């Protein structure tokens, strides 16, 4: 009979497996599209007729096209070849309305060569915003001298109250795609994602679909955005084109819809940008690897939190555990959370960090209660426990001794690094400098505070007192973080911290092999890790 905890864990793992299998089936349905098998109700590609096409890009301040004199031509590609890839940079005139915190849109037309777009009945077009609204990044200054990296014109400087107001930013990239596959669709089972991009015409008895034009919005990254000032009259725009297959086109449509859904649920442009970073400049196989890595990361994160909470709920004393290590983990987790909050990190990273910080605070509260309870025991009872579990009660002294020697190295290096950064690095505020100094200490020297527990294990010649289930799940998460370190853009210090955790866990594994656990031995609470029910056979 499974226990309640095992049943719940098995249920979670089962749901996870079903979710992965369902996602793989959905992805297969996206990438593979069944072609039309017969002649009836088939929709033929217009590109198969090899028409002479022209690509024209216009700009306007409105999202709906009005009179011809209200638009400006910025790019004209005659004899446009669907199979040929290109990239061109043009200078776009910025209207006064856009400079006054307004908007600007790009109209992309694919039409017959030598014919104006609005006179061509077989043209296809899309509209894409070239501007977006974002709160500008606070200016970083040297806190001692007040010098900044950017040289702002006095007239352009805004009061402090206006710094939190969204302003218009320029998107310097416009990535275009045309579905180049001569694919014959089945009119009775058109994919809904592609259908909204299709424009169909009747040529004789056959229905054709015009070239499918697509704008890759995932290539627009927050790091590339440029603030539009009132003095800006021209801005660069890089227009790139590449053909795309039907499977990849459907995949990109679904990904852009997912990013749009995130924004509808309250995610900001910067939050959605973290998701975009996973998909830009990667192939489908790498994206599949990213999906599986993220799914397993979520699973092991949940299981690690669950088992960590279960372990600490059952724990009655701090025997065999390093109180200093618990305090350090809490401090480091909270500091990293505040650092991510100060850097306005994506909610995808911020929420798990906040949950972890809350759990660590709860563990510290429980550890302090157990420590107070131990100190409140009668001296003769403490002596009795020391005689019975002398090595365990001595672990606290081992921890203090280890921390004493580590502090001789830690404090001078942290203080020296904070002073150096104050003199040479620019920050948004004093609080930003303070939290950066703390987080640099956490990243650079955090592994030193993991060593006391290793020292305790060495003195006790035992690892039975450690929450190995939670450790195992966290270890898998650590190794998955190593994969993320190469997939997702992150600070170098955070990337090195991932490999730091690997080294410490490998030492934990070595100690587990060196000090095997007798699972049948009864511990100080009268409990055994393995309780095998022995029943006498029935006698008739």
C-alpha cells in the first residue's frame, strides 16, 4: 500500500507525463499538415504560377490606411524573389506626432511588379507597429561623483515624477517571411492558425491562395529598443527577409499567440521578451530541447519544494543540521529575490525566486524555535542527550568552528568588493548599490557557506540527517540550470553560480557513498527509514 505522500508524488509525475505526451502530440499536429489528396475542394498556391512580385514598405502614423498622401515609402524591392534572402537598412523619417510620444506603423505590401499596391486586386499586406510604449530604464550614475554614462541635453531631461511614465520606443528591426512551400491545402480542413493569414481568389474553376506574408514579431527584443526624443528626425530600420516552411510558419504563429496571451494576462513587454529570447535564432530541435528542459525544471522545482517542506515539518530538533547554513540559505535567497526585483526581472524568474524565499523564511522560523527549545531544556537532560548522541550535538560546535575560519576570508573580500564597485561602477541608487554588493557576495562566496554542512558530515561520519529526497530533486534542477545557462541569457555571475552548486552536490554524493546509511537502524525519535511489517502466518 502506498503512503499518502508517495501517492501524491506519483499522481504529480503521472500528470506531468500525460502533459508532456499531450504537448508532443499537439506539436506534431502543428508541424505536420495533411495535404489535399484529391482534386475536389483543393486550394492551390498562387506562387506556383511564378508571378512577378514587388515588395513595398510604407510608414504611417495610423493603424488604418487612409489617403495616399498620408504614407511614406521607405523601401521598394522590385523583381522580388521569394527564394532569395536579403537584409537592408533604411533611414525612416520620424513625424512630429511620433516624436511627441506618438506611434508609427509599417505597411508591408506584396503585389505585382509595376502596379501600385492599392490598384492591385491580388496584393497582400500586413501592418506592424514600429513603436512600443515602455517605461525608460533609470539612468545609472556614479553615486559619489554624480557622473552618468549618457550625455543628455538639458532640455530633454525630465523631472523625476515623469520617469515612471511610459514613453515611445523605436523598434529597429522588421523581419518578414513568405511561406515558399508549394503546398496544396484541403479546403475542408484548413488549419485555423494559417487561415487568418490566407487570402484566396478564384481563377477559373480553381481556388488559389495568394502568397502568405508573415511578420516575425519574436525578433523584436527589448534590448534593441531606442527611446524616441523630440529632437529625433530620422531613425534606422533594418528590413530582413527570408522564406519559411509551412511547419515553421505554423509554429511561429502559435509562439507569437502565446506571447500575446502572456501580455493579455498582465505580462509587460519585458516579461514577454524573456520568452522571446528562447525562440530567437534557434532551430526547432533546439526549441524542443528547451521545452523538455523547462518542463522537467518545473517538475523538479515542485517536488523539491514539496519534499523540503515535508522534511522540515517532521523535524523536531536541529541535531545534525547546521543552523548557520540554514540562516545563510535564507539570507542568500532573499537577497537574490530583492536583486531580481530591483533589476525588474521577468515574472517567469521572479515568482519562483519569491516562493523559494518564502519557504526559506519559514524554515528559519522553525529552526529558531527548535534552537530555543533545545536551550530551554534542563541541563541534566541536555547532558543525557549529549551522552546518547554526542557526535550529533557536537555538530553545532563543528559548524561554528567552520564558519569562524570562513569568516576570516569572507568579510574582507565582500567589503573590498563593495568599495571597489562604489568607486568604479555606476548604479541607479544607493539601494541598488547595496543590493548588488550583497548579491555579488552571495554569488561569489556562497559556496563557502555550503561547506559547514560538509564539515558537519565529516565530523559525524554520517549523512542520515540530511533531506536526501529534496537534495536529489534540487540536484536535478541544478543540472537542468546548467543547460539553461547556455540557452537563456543571464549574468555571468549567475551562470557561474549554477556550476558552483554542482561542485558542492558532487561532494555531498561522495560523502553519501563514503558514509552509507543503515536504513533499518532506529533513530533518536524511535523511527526507522524502512519499516517492514512482519506478520505471523495464519494458522487454521
